[in-house]
């Protein structure tokens, strides 16, 4: 998706990695426009190949589309929140690339669950029977109901009460309550089989360990698996998240606010070894996937680092920063200080952008007054890491500015990155 370039001041602001309302608004609007485009693309694909889609799936897809339109007429803000939620991006990317057949049918059935979630959060009356492969009914961004193996589940929503159970009425039912007011149409649940997403302390960020599209296999992280709800140490995640927020607030309040507002979901990964791992998916901006951090400092750095990847991926979708490489030739690769393997220009740009944000954070942390209450070890650690990475970012920026693979917008973006990098002062070699 190619959009008209933003105001040069907005692009320059984004290049610094510094939080800003104009840049955030541009990225949010672009993300939503892209989600609508991808959803329409999926509709066109279904209509074009309707003979290859199972009739029951086709009916459910059509019913879900109509329910989504109905919810949007009543609460467009709620529908937007559901569509822009990170796992919706993972679902769309999966459904659009899945070959025709039973696999695609399985993914298409998810639209009805998205629509039901939006309708429930919008406060609409709902009487709907949906398929539940594996006996699990996910409500994206809210939670899930384990339906005891039932293949079909009825969602019966009247007033502020929502009952979810087997279609034939057998067994117990999960009960959800809709609270009045609030822009996000909050839902709370209880009863057999109900598992609600946990909100991390102090904001709206969710600990996402329930949605089936939180780590789609087709776009997953090699040798990494998403942790399941039953195996997640929710209390431990809350402690580390709180510690990270305290450090960010004491160091750089603007970045603390940006993390709270822009990270919609933290997806726990199953740890392997002792090294902390963080990642993002370009199809799911707003989600940070990570193994449990060693402490608040590690988590704060991972959140800042990975958020920049999401920002840059969204920006590149709107305003291409580098050109696609011809498929008949091998793309040139370059060495950067933070990787052992050579990277294409896209990887150099992503890494330079994320590490520029970290050098900015460490620059500020090393200079935080003692009276601010930030631990001394955080200031010392930050000064050491700034010295280590500052020169690496300078070398990566030189690679970018010498490359002919950047677009005009990308070259100007890299120039603004270098300007901000220079404003942070000299690195270790210059100080030595």
C-alpha cells in the first residue's frame, strides 16, 4: 500500500524514533486503512472462489460480514479496535496466503468470531451459532471459551448478559457481562471454560496467551512457540512489566507513554535457554513477542527495541523506504555490529532504527539525576551500552546513505536518523 508521503516534519520526527502525536496518528491511520484494504481483498478472494469454499463456511463468512457492518453502524470505534488488534493482522495474512481447500475454510470461519466479538463489545443483541473447531471459541482481544468439545456453540447476548455454551443447551455455560460505557466496550467473564485475557498493570496492554493467531505458524519465529495460558506465569509478567514501566517513566516519560499506548499485546514465548528473545511480526504491529525477561531493564529495552520494528514496518507499508530487489539477482548484504550474519538493506535499516532508539534511551538514562529515583545500576548499564552501540549505529547509517537501494523518502529518512544520532553526542572512540 503506497500512500502520499506525510508532511516532511512528520517523517523527520519518525526518523528520530522519538514519540510524537503527529507521527503516531499517521501510523495509526495508515494501519487501519491497510486492515480495511486487506479485509476487502479477502472478501474479493472469497467471492471469486466461492465454488471452492464449503457452503457452511461461505454462509458463516457472509453472516459475519453483515454482523460486522451492523456493529460498525452502532460503534465504529469498537469495530476499529477489533480490526486493528494485532492478532487480526496475523489472521488476515494467514487467510490471504492459504491455498484453497480445508485450511482456508478453517481460517475463513474466524471472521464470524471477529464479528461476534465486535458485536458483543458494541452492546448489540446477538443470537448466533458458530462452529468451534477443537471445541474452543476465541473472542479476539477478550478471551476464549473452552466448550467441552462441542463442535457448535450458541452465543446468546441480551442486555448486559452474554451466555455461551453448546448449541443443544447441554452442560454449563460461560457468562460474560457487558459494562455500560467505555470506548472499548469492556467484557468480563466467568463460568466453566472461560479464560479471559489478563491486562498488564497500569494500562490497556494485554498479556496475549489465548488467541490462535498470536503466532501464526506460516509467519512464526523459527524454533519458537507461543506459551499457552495454562503455562504462563501471569504474576511474574506483571512484576517485570511494572518494573519496566517504572524505569521508562523515570528515564523518558514520553517513551513510557508511547509503549503504553502503542503496545496492544505482549505475547509470551516459550523460553529456550537463558537468553531473552524479543520479536515482532510485520503483519501484526502493536504486538511484542518475547520470552520472560531477566528483569525490568531487559524488558524495558526489549519493548522500546521491538516497538521501533513495528513503527518502521508500518511506515514502510505506507511510504516505501527501500526498493524491492530484482528476483533474478541476489540481494547485496552488509555486516552490522549487532549481528553475526550479513543483512540485506531492509535488515540494516530495521536494525539501525531499533538501535538508534536504544541509544537515545541509554543517552537519557545515563544522565538521569539521582533525585529522579532511577537505580544507579540502570544509569551505569545504560552508559556502558550507549558506548558499545553508538558507533555501531553510525556505521550502519553510513551503509544506508551509501546504498542505492533506498527510495528518495528512505534516503531522507536515513539523513534524519543520522542527524538525530549526531545530536546524542560522541561515542566511545570519540570520547577516548
